[in-house]
């Protein structure tokens, strides 16, 4: 099993999410919301190829049957992406203890934008050597590939610029 914390660093380290790869190739993206013990939002990609998201024990949408997350995996698959703005990590008051994880994808708070939402975290499964498919026009602020097994897990912090409004037309 490999566990990766996704955490924001200001003076301390704040846990936003974690990615867990189980021995049988199951991969989970967990959002830690300990203030509500019934709320366990997560996405899961199972060894069978079944992919789904759950919150409060209920499946969100229909599960998708996709390729199996094994060494024969091809291309990329986004597990989830989520927006993260300045100060939001304080809302859940979720401290991160790095000793509870194998790896930590540490996001310096200074990289986060104050606008909701222009900084995002993408978590993807990728075929070795294949980059994840990211939002067009986005700038990568930080990216790490975790190569403990295939497919690789890639975590990316990116900036998505706001849309540019067209100039007013002359009447």
C-alpha cells in the first residue's frame, strides 16, 4: 500500500486529501472531513476497472467501467480535480502528520490564488511516460509523479486563468 497526502503548508501543514493505492490495485482519493464522521467523500478506482465517487455513503452518479489499473493501463484517467483558494484549508481544521503517509504532496500556501477558483489540484492515473490531460491553457505550478506501481499516480497543482471578456463592441 502507498499513501500520499495532499497538504497545504502555511506555518503548519493542513491535510486536504489523500491518495491511497491498495495492494490489489484499488486507488482511492479521500477528502478528509473529520468534523463530520458520516461524511467520507471519496473517489475510487477498483482493480476491476470500476470507477465511482461517494459522499455520505451514497454513490454520486453511475459507476463507470473502465480499464483496469494494472501495468497494461494505457493513457490517462482523472480521479478528481478540486479547486483550492487562499485560506480554504483552514475551514476544515485538518492537521497533517507526515508520519501517517508514505509521501506528501506539499502545496506552499503562497502558490494559491485568492480567487475561487483559479488554482486546482488534479489527481490522475497515467501510463508511464504519459502526461496527464490537464485543463487547456492552465499553468503547472507543481507536479509530482508517484511511480510505486503502474499506472503511476500524478498529482498536479495548476493555475487556470479566468476567461477574458471580449472587448465591448462599437455601436
